[in-house]
C-alpha cells in the first residue's frame, strides 16, 4: 500500500474529544523541516526506510529504520534526510485528555524510541489509512481508537532513550493481567488478587507500579472502562445501568463518575459519539 505519498489531515477536529488524530501520513521521501516554534499538536515521526537527522533540545538524534521521535506540542525542532532516502510515517494528535492520557502512560515527554521495526506500529498506521479511505464519514472517531492502541503499544514495547522496554518486565505480571481480564466483572479486591497469586498486597502493588506504572486497582478499573466502551458500541440498546453491572460496577452513579473522570466525557456522550 505504501507506494505513494499519503497524507490525511483533518482540518476540523473536535477539541472536546478525549483524543483525536489531527493528521496521519506517509512520506516516501521525507522533506527537510525547521520549526522554530514547534508544531501545535503532539507529533510522532517513525522511520521505515533510510535515515534522517533530528534535532531538538540541543541534541542530535539519528533516525534510522525502526526509530521514532515523539514530540510534545510547540517543541522547537528540525530534521533532514541523511543520505539518498528517508521514508517515514507520522501521526499528529491532541485532545481534551491527551495530556492526562500520555502522563498516565509515562509518554508525556519529547523522546526518541528505538527497536520498533519488528513491531506492529506500521500495521496500525496502515489500518488507519484504510479506515479513512473506506469510511471517511466516521473515520475521525475510529482513528482515536487506533491512536490509543498505538500509544499503548509504544508504552509497552518502545525503548525510550535506549532503556529496556516495558515488555521486558511485563512477564512478571502477565498471568495476573490475564486473570483480571477473565474476572473483571466480579467483586475483586486487592487482597483477592494477592492471595490468588500467593503474594502480599504490598508486593503486588509495587510490582504493578514498577511494571505498568499504575496500581492493580487502577488497572482493574481501566479494564472495566474499556470493556464498557466495547459493550456500549456493540450493543447500543443496552441500558447504562446494565452495562455498569456487566463490567463490575454495582452502582450506576459511580460508573458514570469514574468513566467521566478517566475518559473526559460521560458514558452517554461516548455512546452518542461512536454509535
């Protein structure tokens, strides 16, 4: 599919959306740029062939195949092709909850990531291209889902500044995560998780924070919210009270308040946007 230059820019974006894609594209031959005032949105640039030189914060970075740069808005930077060819893909994005989402994932800094060439980052962008071309009317909303998945994988597999990736440590909690995915709708407490896996609550909490940068309870709540979003989109006629019960929230008001705090909008508004 990557046989020509592609660029999709959404001139009108919904600033009220928790997360939105401002543009996504592919450059078979990247151009030289000097942005003394930076770019007004978050900017992700990934090399898929060749090499380029990238400058920001007084540092030079070599962007060879499988390396990417994530820049915060308005970060002054410049970049140019090194050699004859430099092919890249990129995403620019923002949103009402972009800062909080990136901070929760520990991605809210201008950073280079390495060792990405054998991971699914290019395939997600290809899926985004296909979505725009086949369903342009609703693509803006769908792209935010792709973007969130992209950021999760960047947090999990990306090596920031040559440090070990999160996936290097993830094996320690994989079994717990898989178990939580099967029992998230039940009344599960921190003590339940700890006793099931024969560890103290203190050690369990430290393990999750060191590996996933969240507490076990926070992870469980986010898992429930994610499942609720799936149910609301796939079953638009199910009452919100039923959705709450299906994902482990016994109180509708608590479900609504938690959803809004984490997603920036109410469950009802989310359903209206995506259905």
